[in-house]
């Protein structure tokens, strides 16, 4: 799996290793962007995430994860007009490199980027994994959903970007060992996620455990118990 290190000068988690991610924005669940989604419906996303989100907001979390993944490491989970996974051929790669710069400088919206390439966010490539919320006693807090995804063939994650000082491919066991040695600083949700991932010996077994149907069932059981 891929871990990224946040630049030291960042006020939030500066210098920490974490998974690519960021903040949900209103654009992520706008009508314009949701028309550019393939896979999950807003209703199905809400069943997985929980009833405290509207269906549109729930699906927006998948969009936010796809957008942030592209912003931070240049990997785009998308499909083309004919329904095939977007492969990084020469033309698409050149276009996305140019648009990546424009997106980061806010000269281009994510919806406009997808429209320009006639692409759709492929929510089927993301699997919902977990939810972490910082305890109320901490001054700087976050409320975060974690997702799993395999990097598509021919996509090469950026080693660094404005929000990523560097990145590492590691097995969960290796990452946990480095953390224990003090060589891989991280916060508890990252550590706990790695500990869970270390229990699986393959991507197939991991995705078989965290299917959309199972996560929706777990969420329904949690809601019924409150």
C-alpha cells in the first residue's frame, strides 16, 4: 500500500505519514459532478455511509476520495465514454498532467476536468473501509471516511506534489515495524488501519471482506443498535 508524508510546514499533521486524502467540498456532491459518476447510486452510498448524510452528500464522499487521490498523487479512478477503465495512454496522460496543474491552482474544477476528457468517476473502484473521528478533547479534529482502491494498470502515482513531501510503497507489516522503530511517524487511525490491513494476505481477500453489501449491512446493524 501507498503511504504519503505531509510536508513539515503543514499546520495539520505536518511530517506525518498517512493515506492520500482531504476535505469534502460542496462541488463533490453538486448535480454537475454527480452526473459524472458511474457505479454507486446516491441511495446505495447512503446505505453504506449512514442516514446522517443525504444521498447526494454520501455519494460525494466517493467523489471527494477520487478527486483528492488525483490531486495528491495523480491517480484518477475513472472510466471513459465506452465504459472502460481510463488507461494512461500518451494523449490522456498529457491532458491530465496539464489539467492536474490547473486543478491544483484552482483554475479548473474537477467537474470541468472530467468533462474535458469525457470521463466519469468510477465509484466501483473504491471500497468503503472505515470511519474515524477525533475525540472532542483535541483542539484540531477530523471526521474521516477511509476507502480502499487498487491502483489501475498503467497509472503511476506521483512521488511528491504540493501536499505530499514524499511517498512509500510498503506492506502493512513493514509499515508497522518502521512505526515501532520510530522511523514512520503516524497518528492512531493510520496505525489502526494498517493493523487491520495486516490481517489480509491478498487484495482479493481484503476486498472480499469489505464488500459494499457487507458494509451496508454493518451500518444498518449499527443504526438499529443505537
